[in-house]
C-alpha cells in the first residue's frame, strides 16, 4: 500500500491515542513517498511505553537518485509523540554480505508533522565505510572523513557535504588530502525547484596524468530544476592563479542532452595555463617545453549541438619554446568567429625572434569564414630584409585539419643572418621563395620548388614531404638541386681550406627520421665553364683528414706555397643505404676512385680507395674537420 509520510505519522498518532494499544508497536508499509526520499518495504518497531529505542528496516531506499537496499536503522534516545519524531543518535548498516563486515554508520534523524520539517545527517563518517551503502564508491577505494546533511522545511531543501583529508584512486584518476565543502539550497516552485549550489575546494591534490591540481578551486551556480529541464542560469568557476569562467547551460532531461550552453572568461593567466594544462599534454606528444606570459580571454555560445559564435583574445602575451627557436613578444589578438557570417580578426606582435634571428614589429588581419582562417600579404621586417606571407590558410574539414602556405624571405644579408644564427659568417645575400606548402591528413607537402639564392648561386628544393609532421616520429622526404654555387664563399665560411671555383649538386630521394638521414643519392661536381679553379694545401689536408692515413702521408711531399694548386674537375657521388655510404668519383684509376683531377704543375689528384664507408663514422670525421679539430696533423 502507498502512504505519504504525513499519513504514516497520522496513523502512528491514532494508534498511540487509541484505547487498549499495545506497548510494543510494529508497523509495516509497502511504500512511503516524500519530497526527499522514497522507501519500499519499511518496518518500524518501537516500545510505546518505554520511548527511547526503535528499529527501522528498509528493503529499498532512494534518495537524490541513489538507491540503497536491505538497510537496518537503530535509534537511541528515540522519541515519538504523534507530532514529532526524533532520532538524535542512530546507526545504519546494510544487512547483506557487503555490510556485515563494516561498522554501522552514525546518523541523526528528525521529523515534525506540523510543518513537514525533515532532517537526516551523517557525522564524521569514514569514507571507506560508505562503500557498503553506496556501491559505486567501492571501486574508488575512498579514505578520509565525510559529513552529510539533508534537510527539508516548508518547501525548501538543503544539502551539505564536507570532506576532510579525503583520497581515492581509480584507474589513472586519484586524489589525496582533499578538503572541500558542497552546499546546495533549493526552493520548491509550482513547476519545479529553484536552486543554488557552491563547491569550495581549498586544499588537496587531484591528479590524472599528466595533469595535477592542488586545490584553490571555487564553483558557484544557480538555476532551475523541473521534470523537463535542468537550467543552469549562472555558474562561475574560479581557479587560484589562473582566472575565472562564467557559464550557463540548459539540459533537456527527456532527450538526455545539452540543448544550449555558453561561457565568458575573465582575464586568464597564460603562464599558469601553459604550466599546468598545456605543457603536460605537449610533453606526452614529444614536443619541447614552451613558455607563455600575459593574459587571454575567451567566450563561446552553442545551441542544439551547433557552435554559433566564439571569441579569443590576447593581451600583451609572450610565447617562446625552450629550445630558443621561436619567441613572439607583445602579442595582441582579437579573434571573433561566427557560424553564419565571415569575420575579420586582428593579430599583432611587438617583437620576436626565429632562433637568433630577430623579427620587427608587425600586425595583420585574419579573414575567417566557417571553419577556415586565411592570412594574406603579411610583410614583417627581418634584419635588413623582410619575411613575407603571401597566403596562409588553416581549416578543419570532416577528415581533419588542412592548410597551405606561400611566402618567403627576401634580401637578408648572409653576414647578418649567419651572425644572428650563431653560425660562421657567410658572404652574400639570402633569398628564399616558397611557392606553396600544403598540410593535409598529417602530412606537409611542397608543391613546386622552394627557391633559395645563396653563395652567389641558386638552390632548389623539390618534392618536399613531411609525414606525421607534428609527432615525434616525423619523417622528411625531399630532393635538392644546387647550381653555380661559389665554392670560395662556402669553404671560407668554415675552418676548411679554401677552394676557388663553382659547383653544382644534386640530392635525390633523401629520407630522414627526425634529422638523421636514412637514405639518399647525392652528386657534387664542378660547374662546366671558364673560371679560376684552385684548391689550397689546407683544403687538401682537410680532405685527406676525412679519409685514411695514406692520403695524409702522400701530402708530405707537396711543397709549401702561398698559392694553391689548380684542378680541372672535382666530382663525388654518394649513396646511403642501411647506414653504409657508397662513394663514387669522376672516374677510376688503379683500383681507386678519382675525386679530383689536377692541372698545372705540380698536378695533384685525389683518389679514394675505400668505396664503402660507415655513415656515422664519416659524419664524425666531417664534423671534426669543419670544427678545425681534426686529430690528424700533417707537417
């Protein structure tokens, strides 16, 4: 039989007032309904003459969406006079296998029939002892202390929860030393409840690798709860050292989905955001550390599963990677986005650097339409030249991110550029033009050729591909050709003997994992034509130092002279496969590979006798020679 709680109390009052009532009272109810709870299979037993002890058994109790079964409640100092029911010192436990090995939980209970007042509270409960009652808690292995109170009076309800030194662990989510309070107040209206809630988490650590948060969080919210919707009209999340977010949300209970939401942030600290949230994620992807300063602002609005508008802003921001490759300072941005209309964003930088290469002040608009952003005709000063972006687009389609870039660097002096990059001073001017680089499905690809003017000649990069561009397993594939480069400009840059002349080069099917070559076919040869061709004795010694000791011994017979030795041709080819480099020259002589054919008197030829060389060993020798640290001394 179904009984509202008021009728239960009335029935008890009638039993107590009736003549001839028994001292021991035992009542059984099929079902009891209240604004706060539902109870099925309830049995109440107490001694009406010696008020002070009572037992309540429940087959099922449902409170706030949680369900408990096979409960036994015992009340000490029990009082009931037909109008008021008090159980200031009670215990509750489950009567099944899960509850039998746990101590009972202490609680208090009070009810007044006159105004419908109801209060239930748990005091100083061990969190682990709650797991027999709340079966979902068992998997979390809780610890610490918990206080719980729920009260209803005159159409108003209050829920209070306090956590003290609480910890738990489930999977990769864990907490320790949590101190927090939850306060919820609700008032019944004709069609639902108006409510307010707050959560205060001042200390304790919550972790889900790679993220950790050590308290300092406050949440406040207010709204309306009806059978149809949950309306969060105003919510505020405040995180110490970071900033605050104000939000709203509408949840359709019948459809079990969000139908509208929106948020607006206050000024957010970028240093905290990078340190606590972004950098741990980047580290897992294998990216270097980044440093940020300044503030950001965001807002967004969505309805029926569709994002309607979004805004992002930057105020006096700085971003830099720990390797020193990129630094942008004094960044400002205003980036609005609308689902149904194109917008124009603004972005500016006061100063910056690419490596040791300084960038001057620049700003530009960003044109945004739908899920694509575009930059056109950006010109930024770079040393005595300029860095240009003709077109830069970035968008997201159904199959992922895509984008393209065209632009380049114009008129930068090589002495200033090499000094800024911390390299040996190079002569000439640097100009590079990128016709188009496209990004699609995780791969970067160069359309056409990247043209570079340097060392008084030209370098062209063809068929550039970067696979898995933004992962630690990225691979490079490229072809490179060079024509009419000045050997004198190149060799005088490094601690390498000088070679006067010009050369052409080809590099095909180069594949690199990270920056380490896996395979290639390369060819370098003197350019056909009439021009001075001369190699210094120092250059011959350095070339010999990269080979075997026999080459160095042969050089001892060459006379010291203030001028160089003439040559007719220079040519060397190399094929790398499986860590071994196979060497070719301009011909063969007496079983050796001719790398240089001399001219004049004395005529010097360079012949190599080892056509297969370990790649790592060869690179080590070249680095020693270029650094001027060859272990081989030739007198």
